[in-house]
C-alpha cells in the first residue's frame, strides 16, 4: 500500500511553467530495463538489452521489432530513443507525465498512443502505457515492470494466431486489446461486490455498508475516467486510418472499440445499481428508525392515561375534610379496582392500535 501511495504521489511531479517539450525525470522512477522481441512469420527472438545500441540490428533483420522499456528513470535512454525513432519532444513529455488521459497522436512516420493499465491489486489504480508504432517497430514505455501483456508475448513465442504474419500495427492493436480486456475481470469483481452489498442492505444494513458502496462507486468512476477517452482514441484510429494502420487492422480495431463500449455499458449499469443501493440503505435505515419510533410511541401512549390516573390519586387530599375529597380512598377494594381500571385502559388501547394496524410492522406485512 505504501508503494502504491508513493506511485500516486509521484505521478503529479512536473516542472510548472517549463517550456513545451521539457523532459524531466522523476527521482522515484526506476532505472529502465529494455526487452526486445523481434519476429517474422517463420521465427522470433527475444533478449534483454544492456543498452540501445543493438536495436537497429533488430530493426534491419526482422519484420517487426517490439522494444519494451520498463522504468523511466534514465534521461540518457529517453533521449537515445528520441533520436533513434525520431520521437517528438511533446510526445516524450507526455510519456514522462504519468497522468495522461488516453489519447492518439499522429506524426509523419509513426503513431503515438497513451493507455492506462490496471494495477494487479485492488483498489483500482492505473499505470500509464505509452505506445509508439511505425511500419516495422512497436515501442512501449511504462513506469515499472509488470503488466498485462504476457499473453501477447506468449502468442509471439508460440506463433499462435496471425500475430507473427502481420505488421507492427496489428501488434499495437493486440497490446491495446490486451489492456482493454484486462478491465473485464475487475469490472466483474465490482459487480460481485455490489451483489454482496445488496444482500447486506436488504438483510441488516450497517454503517460500514455505506463505506463499501462509496468504495465501489469510486472504483467505477476511476475506470470510467479511463474508458471514456479511450473510446475516442480507438474510434480515431478506426476513423482516420492511413499509414501505418492497415485496412485489415482497422477491422480488428472495431472489435476493440466494441469491448470498450461494453465496459462502459457495464460501468453505467453498476453505477446506477450502486446509487440505488445507497438510496435503499438510507430508506432501510429510515424504516428501521420509524419502527423504533413507533414502538417507543406506543409505549409512551400506553403510559399517558395510566400516569394521569396515578397522578390524580397521588394528590394529597384528606377524605375526612370533605366528602368530595376522594371518598373512594376509603374503599375496601379501591386499590385493586384502580389496578383493574388501569389494566383495562391499557388493554383497550392495545386493541384499538391492533384494529388500526399500528402494531404490525411493514416488514411483516410484506412477508405476509
């Protein structure tokens, strides 16, 4: 948890007022680890590089080269990538400013895409994934090691599907699709949490239930904040087309767009459910309070006439002074008679309340 808080804090580190394109490295960012996977239809290779000097050899020899950089803590490496792939300074500034909205930028010979990956552990937190891709290369940069892209690496190694027989644009699509699909389990998990909360609200609501509802709503909002601009990003790739995105890849991008829309629909449904659960909780608490107040009111109402009777006979009048001064105090059966009268009053009130339906709870009536 401490590491997550530190990551969240360092994502806000920028040089205020600096010129556009200023590249600054956070002191908290780890040193980069550079991994390369290069492939062609018949073969592939992968390696962890100590530096970027040999990257050009992979670009010349292989049909597609995927360079993945884990860690953004070395300015020399960033500048070397800028020179090697002719990256724009504004794009690199976005790479190092780790709170960007998903977006798409087109340049002369490559495309720049910003995504937000989910952290593997709850609560919902994101890690920025920056993707540059051209005719023969895909360059990905992320804040620290660990991502949801291992299935893509496995497909390259095992030559599963059509990945190794396509270009760099299809690899970029696969990476985007893997990031989008990684949100489905987390959204389903939030739906399961809402079902548990619903059972608690219907059964016996507790003040902790409100905190659980707000936690789910916060996670749903965090995912929606990512998915909403991502929809426009994928749509722009489909709509604009052109190099280096082939027409055949745009068909698959439409499927990725459908996945984003599906997640957004699920988020909207769950947000409505969460809002309804909060209203249900408040209504349930109000109903319970009404039940308690009704019981207390009935008890108080029963004792009002009894207190009146007791109050009258508790006054200090002397029957010897006058025949109007409570002569019944000298009655042989006065005490049990008053008790019977008080009991009759109480029973009569209870019978009246019962005929009116005031003694039956709404919950009991509902079950009936």
